[in-house]
C-alpha cells in the first residue's frame, strides 16, 4: 500500500502520513537530532552545535577585546590589572591571548607580594579616609 492509499483510507493528507513516517524513522534509528526545534541529520546537528559553541567563545573574546583595545600599548602590569578586573567574566586563557601576555606571568603577578610603594600608598589612602570620617565627612573649612 502506498502513502497516498493509506492517507485516503484513513481520511488524512498524504503529507501527514509522510510527516509521521519521517518522525518514526528519526525516532527509531536515531539518525537525526533536533537543534532549536528543527530536525537535522546527525552529522549536521553536531556541526551546528560545535559552531554555536565556537560562536559563543568568539563573541566573548570580541567583547573582551572591545574593553581592552585602549590598553594594547600599555605595560604588562596595566594589562594584568585589566585581566584581574575581568576574571569573573572571561577565562584567564582567553584574556591572556587577547592581551598578548602569558598566563603564567599573569598568575605570578596576581600572587606577588605588595610592593613597598603600594603599601605606602594604601597607608596614605587609609589615613586620608580616616581623617575624612573623623571630621564627619566634612571637606574644606567650616561654614561659620
């Protein structure tokens, strides 16, 4: 019996029978996968998934590069600081490649002890902040 004959006997369209047959074949032999609600042959669906992953990675890289573009000529310390500020958003690997620095150099920079100059700066900042708060956050002379 042909699809058209089966469809006529059941009072259905031949297209409906063809759709059911395709769906049954797909489910029975697993030669197709569904991506975003559309059936694709297995090889194509795997390629679509791979391309979507790659596209996501490239989009993240482009987003980071947009943020970092102004700092390309800077010293490694400046680049490392930008990378540190974006650690939650991007991977170390992606940022290292984008900034043109080594991942090991970045890790070493992250774990280095604070320099004497940085300690002095932190101490001065703390003193200024304490003094400001001591005088009830008033800046400048009194209004009297």
